[in-house]
C-alpha cells in the first residue's frame, strides 16, 4: 500500500531540471490510459517541462503524491537540499498544536 507523507509540494519539471545533477528515472513514471487501435491500454506518461512532479518531505521527487511510489529522483545530497531551499524555496511548514 502506498505511503502518504505529511507534506509534499508540486513543481514544474522545468524548474527541477535546473539542478545541474538532475536525473530522471523514467521507468517510474505513472501510467496513463490511452486508446490505441480501439483498445484501452496503459502506457508510461512522457514528462515534459510543463508537467508537475512532487517534492516530498524527504527530498525525493515523485510522479504522484505518494512518497514511496513512482520515484523519479532520489539522489538526495546536501547540494540537492540547498537547491530545494534556495532556488525552489521549499520549506516544510511547522504546524502549531492547539
């Protein structure tokens, strides 16, 4: 069963691709249903600069909201974390308890 994290944020792929050590595991993209020759089939989606991926609380990037499915990028390094904070302005909110 997929695991939902406490926080993730969607980013345009073109923004994520600005990281100089960015790589994409395209084998893990979500599948989409398409009609091919009158038959409905599932195919891996093709990622474009205008698509969104999700940066998870653990700095892994996924193609969907679950933090352990469809992992596209998982090379979490200090440089990646710095890029996330400085360029993407990624911050995990702190919720105060009432």
